[in-house]
């Protein structure tokens, strides 16, 4: 009986991870891709996406759930890259310039997000999701009308023919892979962007260190119980705002790393799926709405993107259409988020029922005595 209970608990805890491992392994052979190719693609995507996923951790520690509003930080990073291209700042200096431009914007947007979420306690995820749509409208207005009209642009090649607004696709050749290729290590058939992984490693060290600071401990206390944290003298609302600001700033840097690897910027929609795929990756790694750690980030990125690599070709080989694989990719992404939220709700309800059962048993024993 105990063994069955342990197995049930294991499968409920790691259901998403198990499903993805099985699906990925089953798709490798039909895809026809070689193992070295898949490994190289996973290494590339690990460097490209991990920073963005790590940006989700602090709001979870603070009890604010999955920060879908990290998209706001991605928008700030894109604005920084637009100005870097416009000013002709190339190489890694261009990335630093983009970060310096995006930093104050992301801090402001993070403060706005945290303040709004403090008015919607318990509904932070849906609030962040809707807020991202609202700020997206302001971003579209800014890059479509303000840039080139109120804000003069020095590079006419990135401006629409009417004289204002940024072109739909921006070539980031001046900063393309400037971080990745600065220190590239080749081991056999594999190219490893060492400096990119060093930056990610330093961010992981920062997260580990930050959790041990007083502010980090305050965030954990707020995440466990806001009422108790407030009674202990912690400024709950300020702590939550700081968590969102840091997450938004990290998302800004993560989007810059992502786009420099891609080498181009879809000006008006590059940020649309940023939060969605980062959240999906974290959940695939075994995280939940209330619990996440650094290993969840890397497990999730590896599994999710391994599936993204093999699914289109597997769909083409099995069904005669690569689009089947693309549809499957979207279905899996949304399905992971839905399944994780359903499992979280089920676990929460089961935990409440277990507590009630224990209280009833305690009352019955007390009455018998």
C-alpha cells in the first residue's frame, strides 16, 4: 500500500517531466536527426533561453506565481537593441549599450507591474498576462509612431519609408552572436558558447546568494504566508514589487541574449511568446506555481527544446506534413501550462482535504478519550 502511495505521489509530482521524456525519446527515431545534431541544437538553445527562464524564479519565491508579465522586460530589451542598431554600436559593446538603455525602462515597468499585482493579490498570473497585453499596445505605439517622429532616428535603413516607425524586421548583424562567439569552445563536432554559459552560471550564483540575504528570506516568508510575514515586520507589498522588478530586469537581459543569438528582431511580435515559452520550459522541468529551483530551469529547457527540435521532422515523416509537427509544438506548449495548473489545483485541493481528515480524526480521538 505504501509503495503504491509513493508511486502515485512520484507520478503526480513529475507527470509533466515523464510525459516529455517519453514523447521526446519516441520522436527521435521518426525525425531521422542524428544524435550529434540534436545535442548541438540543445546546447545552442540552452544558452539562448536559460537566462529568460531563470528570470521567473524570484516571483515564485515571493508567492506571486508564474510571472507572465516578464514580457514587459523583453520589450525593454528590444527597445535597447533598436537604439543600439540606430546608433551603430556593434559587438558586445552594443549588447551592453542595449542593456543600459533597457535597464531603466524595465525597472519602471517592473514597478508598475508589482504595484498592479499588489492590488490583485491571489490573481497575479492572470493580472500579469493581461497587463502584458496592455503594455504591448503602448510598445506598438512607441515603435510604430514615436520612433522617427518625436524621437529622431539616425539610421534611415531601420525606419519605414514614410519617415517614422521601425521596420517589421530588424537586422541585428552588428551584434549577432557577439556574446556567443566571444569565447567559443569546440569539442569534436560541438561548439559551446562558453561566455554565454558563464553569464548564466553567474546569474545562478546570484540567485543562490540572493536567497540567503535578508531580502531573499523576506521573499520566502512572504511567499509562504503574507499575514505572518506582515506580523513579523516585513513590508509585504514592497518585497513583492522588488521581486517583480528584478524579474523584469532579468527578462530584459535575457531577451537581449536571446535576440543576439537569433541575429534578427521581429520588431512588433518578437516578445509575444517570450513569457509563454519560458513558463512552459520551467513547468516541463518539474516546477509548479509555488515551487521552482535552478535544476528545474535546465531540465525544462533541455526537454522542451529537444521536443521542439525533433517534432517538426517527426510529424513530416509520420504524417507527410511538417506543419503537423509545428501544430504539435504549439499544442504541447499550451498543454503543458494547462496540465501543470490543473495538477497544482488538484494537489492543493487534496492537501486541504487531507488536513480536514486529520483534524476530524484528531477530534474523534479527543472525543473518545
